[in-house]
């Protein structure tokens, strides 16, 4: 299921990471009583035998904030 997030979901930008196929799940966690609520952004991924989580406090959306950070990390990790 995590692979489908990359092949047909919000994490399609990870499909170009070299090496083993990437599986991922993005997320946005709302908190507080403001309207609209503040959000934390996160993404978790597996790439071969590597598992990674990226969390950005008050970061907006997982796919647009945490995702590019994850892609940069996985690409560098090679």
C-alpha cells in the first residue's frame, strides 16, 4: 500500500529516487483551536532496507513540505 502512494498518490515525486522502489505515506496533523488550524507535516518511507521519517513542526502539508526533504535525503543516501 505504501508503494501505491508513490505510484499513484501524493508522493509521486519519489518515483525518480534511484535504487530500490520507494514506499511512502504522507500526513498532515492539525492542532490547536485556530481557524484554520495549524498543521504539522510528516512523511514516512521505506527504501530498500532503510526506513525514514521526516517531521516538520508547523510545516503545512506532508507531501509539499516534508516530501522534498525526504527526496533529497534518499537521493543523497543512494
